[in-house]
C-alpha cells in the first residue's frame, strides 16, 4: 500500500474541530435538492446494516437505488463497521439480496483491520483475536498469525486463572465481534495488554446491530467495553468514525471528499465519519438513529454533537430512487 507513513499520521480517534457557520442543516432531501446534490457527486459511500438490509432481508427499494446510482455514473463503495464477514462473504450476501457488488467495492472492518495491522502497525508475532472466523480469513490473506478464535470457556477458580498460560508470541490484541466472548477471553486479552508494548486495536464501537423485531443484538462496542475496562487501556478504533477507512478508499480511488456522499443510519459513526472527512452526508431513518436524535444533536452546543448532524435525511434508501 502506497503512502503508509502518511496514512499513519492521519489515523486515530476523531479530532476536535472548531464549529463553522456552515454546519449541516439536517434538511429533508427533496427532488430538487437531490438533483442539485447528485450533480456535484462522483462517489457514493453507503453503510449496509440498517441502510441496504436488516439481517438477511433487503430493505425495500435499496437495490433499485444502488442500481440507479450506477446508471447515473456514480462510483459505489460499501462501508460497514460490521466485522462478521470478509469481503468475499459480503459480495455473496450482496448478490443473494439482489445487489450488484464486487470485492473491490466492499470495505468492512475485518478487511480494514487486517490492512492496518499489516501496513501501519506492522505487526510481528501473533495477534490475540477476540473476533470471528471471517476476521481470521482477512488476517490469513494478509499473512498475519493469530490465536484465540473459537469457544474458550472459563474453568476452575481464581487460583487457576492466576496461572492461566499466555502465548509469549502475542504482540497485539484485536477486538471485533465475537459470539464466543467468555470470561477467559477477557482475562487473556487484558493480561496481554498489561504489557505496554502490546498493541491494542478494535474494529468499531457500535453498541448494537440494527435487526428490528424488538430484539437487541449487542454489538462489538459491548465486547470492547469489557476488554477496555479490564485492561484500562484505550484502543485504536479502525472503523467509522475513524478516518482510516476513508483514507484507504481515498488513496485507492483518488476520491475527492468534496464530491463524495456518505449515506448511513447512525449519527455517531456514519454521519460523523462524513464530517471528519469533509463529505456530504445523508441520514436514512431505517436503522439506528432517529430524526429526533439528529435534531437534538443539531440543537446542542457540543462540537462533537454538531459533527453528528447530517446535511440531509430521508425515511429510507428506497426514497432516494424515487427522487431520481
């Protein structure tokens, strides 16, 4: 990857910026506004969960909207914090749900984390992976060794836990979505991180997955909170709203932030990413965040809250196709 050293200087938690007089207005995207907006847009970045689909079902009109944007000559890039799928697995899901997509267009945190570990962190030794098999696939593709995948239930008592064996080759802890999270894994992750020389990264901080049906599925942020609390260390966050994901795409496709639109359903990740990177933002109300929350952010005097205010909003992705 070109320019890794330059990327390193730009990566990290979102910076505090000064409020400007032209902060986002959170306006309903009308037909007239959509025409004007898209005449100045070359690239559309879109989140997936809560925008294009919920769980295993495509949201109404989303596939038609993506197809229409392609017909208009827009470059489409899919940007998701969900670390439960590799890029190849995402392409399969896209096609099964009726979306056109190829591997080069998909940017998930499993892939982004592997890139960061190889090209920026330059990991040697092993990664202790609090994650899943799809994350492991991306690490394999980058030639990164790891341990920790799969169930690892706790046994014994505190006496046994104090002498729990650790792998001396581990130099990095990476936290993503792990359906097999256990007390034993928390002990191991925190113990590795007690060594200040061990690097600490996480895919994202999303608290829950937007699945609907009155069910709450805790996200990676819940898992990360446990490890972060036990280790008493702050991780480098690689997914939205960190700029790293966009910087990777910008470098590969020579993107112009001023001509790029970010579409998402969550204010504190999708919309904040857009503001962090100088993009125009569109909130769809089919996932996590509500219009009421956006208005509350807009009324706040907090700089960080203002960065979560979208330029435009729509009820769902299908509405955009109707406007076009």
